[in-house]
């Protein structure tokens, strides 16, 4: 999937982000939620793992990693990643706005 995305963004010279749910059945916490951003050359420039589970059933199955807020400077400005659910977390939103 990554290789196909790299080829598309490089051929179109665009920036593209992918939201991914990776299932790893051999792990007790088998769900990995990720966001990956490719730059206009096809290079992977952001590889973000979701760090906070949605309350409920997702907590017991999610393999979370807290790896902070990623950003990249482009000719169009700054691109950062932010997971929609996190907008409910005021401290994280404040951190993003002052990054």
C-alpha cells in the first residue's frame, strides 16, 4: 500500500495523507491506528501512531504509541497531523496551536 501511494504522489507531485487501521492478529492489542503523510516526491515524511483510544471497546484492542505532533514545512506552508478525536483534548489542541 505504501509503495502504491508513493508512486501516485510522486507522479502527481502532490502531498497525500493516509489514515490506516492495521490489524495484527498475533498481538493481544491487534489494532494499530496510523496516519502516514507522503511529500510530493513520494517520501514518507510523517508516520504517526494514534496515542489515545476512543473510549469503549477500542481501549482493550488498540496498540497505541505516543509519538508527539509531527510537522513538515512545505512550499505551501506547514502541514501538521491531528487526529479528529484529539480535538476533545484541550491540552493537546493548545499544544498544536502553539507548536
